């Protein structure tokens, strides 16, 4: 029984390992490979955050392309606090 629980816990921890977003000092850290600098963010569309639980960040990537990145509360934990901090940082 405890071996089954350990396997389940390990699987759960593996599944949620990338579900953390950090609003750092100079950038939004989505994963180890994906970081968005606050100075590259052009707009935040939070129209659907209250009703549907997501917002869209429009930013310019390192190649100069405009990118829309949708962040949903079903994919990440504590997204409301991150959105609040993000708006404060870029305002």
C-alpha cells in the first residue's frame, strides 16, 4: 500500500513540477526555459480572467517578433497574485 502511495505521489509531483510562475524583480519566470522580461511586455489582456481564469501577455521576443502567451489558472497555481504583481511591475 505504501509503495503504491509513493508511486502516486512521485507521479503527482512530476506532473506539477512546471506549474509555478514567479514574478521576479526584472522578469516573469514561467519555466526554466521561458522567461519574459518586463521591459518586453507590450500589454496584458485580462478581460477573461475573472470569468474564464486566463489572461494573455503580448510581448516582443528576442528575435523582435510579437508573441501572445496565454496563462490559465488551470495550468498554474496562484495566478491571481502573479497577475496583480505583474500589473504593478509594468505600470
